[in-house]
C-alpha cells in the first residue's frame, strides 16, 4: 500500500461529501483565519494526493458515515499556546491509545483510530471521557453527530486533516517523546495505537 492509499484508509469517512479549507493568512486569538466549506461529491484519491502535496485548499474529512459509524474520532483542543510534550507525556502516562497532531491553527487534534468501524455514539462517549482525563473536558469532539440521515442530505461536520504538505507541514503528529513525526512515523503511530 502506498502512502496516499494508507493515509486515505486511515482517514476514511463519509464518501459523498468532504470539507475544504483555504487560509487567508490572518490570525484571530491564535487561530488561523480562512474559509471552510463542504462540497457534496465523491471523496477521490486526487483530493488526498493534492492534500499531501500541499495544494490548496486543504482537505477535511467527515468521520461519520451513512450508517452512523466511524473509524476515527478526534478531540479538538483549541487552547493557545499548548505544551505539546506535556500533553503527549500525560496521554502516555494514562496509557490511552491516542495519537496527537498539531492542528492548522497550532492547537491539537487528538485522534483515536479504530481498525473496524464503530458506532459514532460510542466513539463520542469514549472521547468525552478521555478529554476530561487529559485535562481538556470541554473541547469539541468529532464526529460531532451520533447519527446522520442520508435521505435528508445530512453530511455531518468535517475535520481538517494533518499532513497538508506531507513531511513539509506544520500539521504533524507527535512521537511518544514529543518530537514531530514524519508521515512514515505517523503511520507507525497508527499501527501502534489503532484499536480493535
């Protein structure tokens, strides 16, 4: 499996809509400004190829699927500035199967990855519990919905993906020692911490 296929398989989600984000270069209270929008259409390989090649706009995936399951979820920490090494050390002390990435705004996206799809409600409940354990109880959690109704046209909310630009990015994962992870090292983190 090549890098694009592996990345796409890790971040699989809703396949009939996706998000995109284009930065405008501004910042507001530490958060990067720009335009975010949802496009209704198939999630193609080209979207992932362009994202990893740092082509704008960057890609966001909606984790919840039409059957209300997901294969990943995220605690979105939007507190600035963050002490990343302290957070990842705490996650490892608690022995939680989580992978932390730096978000586009300099916050943190703390992911759970699942080897098989699980009901979105269970993922949200577990991430809410763990977000409190790591000291960020009131953060946004993705998926934001516990179910969607495809016949009504529901899409859910997307999350901007890490590795916009592959290894040439500010949106990277953190190794267990707090150092920035290359894309290959991120894949190793996934293989280590993805849960059944």
